[in-house]
């Protein structure tokens, strides 16, 4: 696989991960390990995106 195709694959996986986290009903069941098995994204990025999604969800819950 060429670097360009691999980069597009990682970018696509990253976008899918972000979309899934934004639309998930609950983020409690997700761990970095389980998401790393499903998405071709480095664990550090998964950890960051999961943290951001949880913070956004918490902020929304506080407004209600």
C-alpha cells in the first residue's frame, strides 16, 4: 500500500471514529483497547478523541 493510500485510510478511520463517538448513546463502554481493535487509528489519538467526546458529553449534560 502506498503512503498516500495508507494516509487516506488512516484519515478515513479517524473520521469514522469521530463520527461514531459523536453519535454514540453512551461513551462509558468504550476503551482505547476496544476502539483500537475496530479503528485503524493510533491509540494515543483514540485516547484523545475519547477524552474530548466525554468532555463534550459532560458539558452538554450539565446544561440540561
